[in-house]
C-alpha cells in the first residue's frame, strides 16, 4: 500500500477509492476477532451472563451470542465478498446499531456496569 500511495500520491489514492478495499478488509478482520470473542464469552460461566439486558430483555448470554454471530457474518461479507460498497453499508449499519444501543443505555440511565464477561 505504501508503494501505491507514494507513486500516485495520497489524494489520487483516496480519489480512486482504493482506501475502501483496505477499510473493508480491516473492518472484516476486526469484526471477525470481536465476533469470535463474543461467541467464546457467551459460552462462559460468568454470572453476568445470566443478567437481563435492560433494552431487549434478553439474557446477556443470548445477546452476546446473537451479536457475535452477526459480527462474524458481516466480517464474512467484508473478507470474502466482492461488493465493497455493500460491505461499507453493512459496517456502517452495524456501527450505527452499536451507537443506538449505547444511546439507549444512556437514555435509560443504566448505571450497572457489567465487568469483563470472562471474570467471575
């Protein structure tokens, strides 16, 4: 990538949209790692996994498994798919949902932090 940027110049590289491929692939890797971590954590024995989420009413175990599976699926589209703009839309949609979830917790004034799920 550095060679491409040095030859064509940063603005040309950005204008051609080559950054999209790099962003989509890196987002796919991050989502794969975090999704697998959520799936692994959902199989744990931490007591916090039995608590109910204040927005959806699901147990955190179910929420973590569902979100982890969703992240792995979006990462698959990012890493294997050829439609980069569609991948961008999916990553933006997922990020927007994460932001809305956090706004919902703030709106409910939910102060009960859940420690790292791997702890007891």
